[in-house]
C-alpha cells in the first residue's frame, strides 16, 4: 500500500495542518511497519474500527436528514409569518411538492391542530400530479389553527408494488415473500391492532412456506391497512415551518353592511337623533337584506375648533361638529354622546338589532378632540410643540384643528396601547363584535398586530375592518397582521379591464389573507361615476359590489341615488359628517327593490358567498362585463351581465360556459332570471343581449344542466 493510501486510511498516520486542512509529511517508515494482513489471533469482531476522514474533523458531520423533500407548500404567506384566512366549516386544503430520490413509494400527511391544543391531528395527503400532493381537514372551530406536513418513504408500499410486478411477470418471488413476512412480523402492535396482526399471521402460517398464495395474505386490504397504520416510516421528514390558518366566523367572509349616522335618524334636521330613533329604523335596514348595521362614531364631540357645515373652520351655534372629533367633558372613547342616550339605551339597541337579525358595528377612530379627557390625564400620550401647544393632526398642507393624534411610542408606551385595547374590550362587553377602524395605516403596525391578536385570543368572534385607502403594500400588510376585512380600490375601478383585473387580483394569492369589503360609497367618498351616472349607475355599482365580492356595503342615501357633490371633488355637498340630515328614502327614483333583490340572491345562492370563485367570460363589447361564480359543488353557477355604460344601450354577443358543465358547444342550459323571476333555455354557446339603462342595465341568471 502506498504511503499516500495509508494516510487516507487512518487519521493517526499524519498530522493535520490547521491552516490548510492538509496532512504534513509522515516520518520515515518501512512496509514492515504496516503489515498487509492481520495477525492470526485477530478475529472478525476485533477488526480495526472504521475511522473518520480527517477532513470531517474541520466541518459538521453529515446528518442524512431530509431525504424526502417537502417544498412549495401552499398556502404559505410570507414564509409563514402571516396566517391564511378561512371561516369555520371550511374544508382547508394544503398542497406541497413531495418527492424523494429513486423509486420508493412516498406517503405524506398534513399535521394540524387548534393552537390551544398540544396533540397533532393527521389527515392523509394524496398524489395530484407531477409530485404535487394535497390534503384537507375541516376547520370546525372559530380559532387559530396550526399545520405542517410530514413525508416518508413507505417500505411496505414499495415492496407491494414491486412484488406485484414481479408476480405478474412470472418471476420467482420467494425472497420477496420472506421480506414481506418479515415486515409484518416486526410490527409493534397492541390492543385491537395486535389482534389484527395475529389473525393475519394465523392465516399466513396455515400456508406452506414459499406458497405463492401467501402473497394474497400479505397484499390483502386488512394487511395493507395495518401496515399503513403501524409500518415503518423510513426517512421521515417534517416541513421545517409550522404554519397558521385563522378560522373566522362566517360574517368575516359573507355579510352586507349598511352605514348610517345615528344622530340623523330623527327624520328632523333640527332634532338630534337617539338610539330609540335607530331602533325604529331596524326593520327598514333588515328589510333591505343587510345583516350588519354600522354606526359612525357615537362618542361625545369636542367643542374646541369644532367644524361647521361643509367642513367650515368656524362652527355656528347649532352645528353638531364632526363625529370624528372624539372626546369632550362627557368622556372619550368609552363614552356615548349624551344626546344619543345612555349606555343602557345602547344595550337595548344592540339587543333589538339582534332580534331583527342585525349585528351592530362601531367605528373606532384612534384620535382625539382637543377636549378629550386623555389630554389632561395623560399629556405624555400626545405631541407638544416647542411653544407648549398641542400638535394638531396634519396631512400637509391640510390641518385638522378639531383633532389631535396620539403618540404610540416614548413615554406613552405601553400604557396607551393598553388603554386603546381596553376601549375596544369595553364595547365588546356591550355586545359589539365588529369594528370598522378608521385610518389604521396611519398607526403603527406592531400596535394593530398585538391588539387584534390579544382581543381575538379572548374573543375569536370579534372582527376588524381596515378602512385604509393607501398604498397597496400597506393595505396588504394590515390584512396579513390580523384585520379580517379590508376596504378596497373598488370605488375607483370603473371600466371593464380595471374591474376584471382587480377582481382577479383579489381572488388570487391575495385571497388567502385579504377579504375585500366592496363599499359602493362612504361619507368620505362620493365617486365621480355616481355623480354623473344617474339611477342606472347606482344599479350597476350595487350589482358589481354585491356579486363580485362576498362582503359589500353602502352608506345610507345610496338607495335614493344621492350624489350631489362639492364641484370638482369626490365629496358630498352638505355632508352629513358636519350636520344632522333628514333623509327622504321614499323618493320615486329609489333603487330599494334592486338592493333588496341583490341581498336575497346572495343569501340564497352559495356561489355569491365567496369572492375567490369568479370567472370572467367572453362578452364582445368593452362596455359589457360577463362573469360567473360557482357553487362549491359546481352543480350550478350564478351568471351576471352588466352594462357599465349608464347612459347608452349596449348590444353584445356573449358566451355561456357550457364547457364548465361538461357540455359541447351545441349543448343547452336551463336559465332562471333571478331578478325578473322567469325561466328559459339557452341552446349553444354564443348568444346576443341588449342592455338598456332605461330598461335594465344588468342581468343575473342561475345556470343549471337540464334534467
């Protein structure tokens, strides 16, 4: 043996150079010093032990883990930093690429559990295609769930596959029978499994050794089931991340919101409304089909720098001010404006709403009027200017002298955080489980992440809607850190391409964590489209919102097509934000019947209770939008045609999705018009329609196979 070879054989034959990791020269030696055969007295058990290469001393030893590869897991948001979102009762599907070297059979399972349980539950994964696997489990609790994946090589399944091939090819399988029997006998079984194992072995032992019929016993369903439960999981791998999915209650994904100012419900512009006035309006809201009644802030309003009508800097003696200037001598975020009533009155309202099938949502604005009690009690929570005056809220060059912002860090941390959380909890204890949060994008992300998590751990049924019209990444981040619903850019998506692209964006990857609430208008937003569209435009926008998104909302006045603007601005003239209004909701041009029908259709057809299932179809007119939404079992779909032009008739050729029903181009579908209430049949894939704003701007049909 050459000296070089001897060096490789034993680390004792040379000295490592720590600088370069190589060996220094050996001292002189002869071949006799290293006999090539062991002495006669050396037995097999006393053979020289194997030694590691000196190169291994400098690095980490091989571990051999991860032979079964698990990657491409979905859903997985931001490497597991953000949870996926679903609702209670959903079948949650997890997918991954799972494979290994060679040709061994791979198995995999999804491991899952509620976050407050220690024991993992398991659901099998099945091969889909091209090394893609999928497994599902039911989210049966309103809580945070954890999940991950395990994969392994299955020796029994590999043996079963290969021995079957050899038998079918007429090859000898004697050794294979011994291998299979060895795997069976090596199982560690107890209880009922031990009885099953004994029963199988008894049948096996009744057969002669090497009898081919022994294979039937080893391949029997009972044997396979036992081996899958107890057999070896070779090279077991677990995905290194534990991921999260939050199962919210259904209202997080499917609800219809109606927004109003409680102070304007007296029907008298000179009398401040009360909670009793709101109670009288509950049947009206419910009759329209809404299930969430959302109030703008109900707190005492500051008097310092109070705003006047149309946002005037000076208020008249009878001007009520902006409801967003929160706080006065009567209290702050846990107080009620005295003219609305008392806390007991509010509790009666919440109970009355529940009796009508309505849930109350409150607006929560993290800002204070200059008269808010916190300013005197906790001056360290606010920013002060060098001259000793408090810093008003600003969005330069705009200044909002009737409000000031809190300061989240410095001396206010963490006491302010606790105070804000406790204000939310105060209203939760009074029956409020939904909050629309004003401008959350102007407050620290860590605060929202902590606060929402803290409240949802106590009350998993509480929902938060982020009112953030800002940069896309910030809007997405707010959804990822906990907000169950989010406002959107829908208000400014008007033409066909914009609407299609935006709906598909929301339904795609964003749909795992971002739930869009399509508000058609708000007290802050009077869209240009509605300012110029007349009644047909209101029908169009309501239809799009109610059918493209599973959560939609409107601010009162929309049903009577109110759109009088401040010229050149997306703002309402004589805005209700600064005055008490008396609404005449029975004007002859109202669209209440259409709104009522939209909400009825949404309740009756599961296809409209999700936003991720939209398919846009061919409609050969840039002013006509055609789309379908499918029931979860795909047995039927709701098909919509919308004329986006509120001023002119549009004629259009369009397609119905026969192929999705497994039908040829000459097939036929039964159609029910869900707005007009009649039935007919469409034969063939392509058809014509005319949508005239003076007659009908939209069509909503149910499509089903015949028979």
